[in-house]
C-alpha cells in the first residue's frame, strides 16, 4: 500500500537536494582552483557533508555525499574516469569512518575531530585504490605521510569552518542528536 509522503519527508528531501547542490557547486569551484601539489585540495565540499551529518543525520550525509560525487563528476566530465573512482573511494572511506564516529557526535567528537578523521579516511581510501589499481608502484607508499599531513591540515580547516557554520543560531537549533536508526 502506498500513501502520500509524510509532510516532513518532502522538506527533508528538499534539504538534501539543496545541500547536495551546494556541495556540487563547491566541488566544481575547487576543481577550478590550481593546486600547488597535485591531488591535494582543501575539501571544502566536506563542510556540507559534516553539516548534513550533524543536522539531518547519517543517511542524509550519505545521500548528499554520493549525489555530490556523481553530480560533480558528470558536470566536470570525469564520470567513470580514475578521478571519479578516486573521489568515490575517498568519499566511501570517509562515510565508513563517519558511521563509526557518528554515535559520539556531536557530544564527544566535534566538527573538527569529525573533519580530520574524514579527511584522513578520504586520503587513505584514495591512496589504497591508487596503489592497488591505478599506480601499483612499490615506492608509492612514500607519498602517504605527506598526503596524511595535508589531510590533517585541510581536515582541521574544514572542521573549523564547519564549527563556525554550526555556531549560527539558525543552524544550531536544528543540530541532530544521533539516534540508532538514522
């Protein structure tokens, strides 16, 4: 039996769509900014993922992240390219770690901790895919420590920015308290 969607479902779906669109826009802008070190970007779209996680919950964060990865790759023309798979691997690794940390957020792990953990997982997921399939060179692990340092720095910055956004009273009243079913 199908019925009309619940009133809150439509609002929630619209919020997820709006957040995904914002994240796609940020990711496309980031792609246009030249990086001094290839492969290292600030990850500002992850701010949207963290806000979604803390305001709407984990399922919404998964939706926003996956829509962002696919949508931005479609618009950038990288769908199914190595860049897409690296982005997806990083996003999935981040989501797995955020799922593990979710019961502790925001009470025990704040936005900065979540952002750093997600950035470290993201770069690790990308690295593992690159090493296993794209560039299986025995010396590739030598680049991992600098990449993790960059993830620590960029994760810290995105976490600070996320905390500032979440401190806005208009957002703060919506901050999600984790429930086991979300």
